[in-house]
């Protein structure tokens, strides 16, 4: 009679050795993985988590730029609820973000469709469109200051010839004109990046899908709406998140072109934080403003990612 080992029988020596080797291999794999990720974890901890935690701690103090400080709890956050300048900067930043986000995406998508067709000169055109992003917003903002000058700027000269504005129009001393000029500058600056992101996504779509749609008699608009846009969901999500976060962190263009004026009508959140920390020398309050900004940007990014990714998130 052949006896079989029951489920309650003790494991054999071979089974124990096999389990021991598997456990040792798993531990070696775990140690190797920890060693490989430790530089990245250390980098994130030193340059991201520690500054974030220290910033939260500073926001709970009356930390001046120079001098002693003491813990005040949530006093800075309570002060923000009554700060008209900070609340106005949030409203202005939301308005600015709403103005530039959709045009950046629409222009970037149109440019991506154009360069996707591989028409003659599309490579040169793609390079020219992406060039403003390479040059940088700081240099272009200083150029805009020169070109927006009344009587001597190129913008007034060209628009006056077209009968749109007067030759003496002062763009930077009127809130509406200043916001219009900065918005156009940023749309021109950021559309190249959006074009590159969307074009990269378009190149990853198999051409067989379009060929099948053409055989079925689908129009160009139908293919873009039913094929391209759904398949570009991840690229669209990435481009919109970058645009929104970049708009919330806007600083250079307003600081250089308008310096927040006239008055405080064009002060975004980051400039408000900068002025609080270095003009009013209240680092604790500025840190509280920064924490609020991080929370708001994080929530908006999460909502964007959730809705744009849909079931693929």
C-alpha cells in the first residue's frame, strides 16, 4: 500500500530547505530594492519633505525675517481670513488661470495637429513655436516691458496702424490692459510646451485606427472627437495640470511687467507671498500663505487628474 502525506503531516526537510532559500531570496531582493531607492528617498526627504514640514512649522510661529520668534499656533491662518490683499490675490489668480488655461490648450492642440501632418516646413515651424519656452519667461517679460512702452513700443506702433489702439496707450497702468498683455504673452510662451506634449501623445496612436475610420467614411472632425481626444486623455490631463499649476505659481511676468500694479490689482498669490516675506518681513505669515497655496494647488490637481483620467486613473 502506498502511503500519502496528509495535510497535517509535518513538512519534510527538503520542503524546509526550499522555504528557507525562498525566504532568503526574498530578503535579498528587499534589501537590494531598498538600497536602490534609498538615494531617491533621501533626495525627496531632504529637498521636499523636510522643507515642507519646516515651512508648516514656521507658519505656526510669528517668525520675522530678522529676529527672535515664538509659537503662535493657528494665528497666522486666522489672520489670512481677514487679509483683503491675500484674498484679492487668490481671486485674481483664479481669474488669470481661467483666462489663460483654455487658450493655451486650444492653441497648443491646433499647433500639434498642424505639425502632426508632416507637411513641408513643419519641423522648422515646430522649432519656432517651441523656441519661446526655451528662451524663458523672464527674458520675454523684459522684452514685453520694452515693446509695451507708449510712444516707443512696437505693440502700440503696430496696433495704432491697424486702428485698434492709440499710439500713447499705456498698457501697464491699466488693470484690464495689463492682464490682457500678460495673458497673450503667457499663451504665446506656453502653447509650445502644450504642442509638444500633445504631439508626443498623437505619435503614439496607431495609424491603423485612422485608416479604418477613413474606410468607414469618418470625417476629420469625427476622428478627432471620437478617436484622438479619448486616446489623448493622459496627455491632455498632463498638459492641463501643468498649465493650471503654472498659472497658480505665476510670479515673474507680473513682477517684471506690472510689479503688481496699478495698486495691488495684478498681484498673484506668489507675489503676495513674496511681498509679505521680504517687504513686510513676516516669514511666518508668508509660510501660512504658502501652505494654503500648496493645499489649493494639490486639491485642484487631484480633481483635474481624477476627472480627466476617468476610469484609467
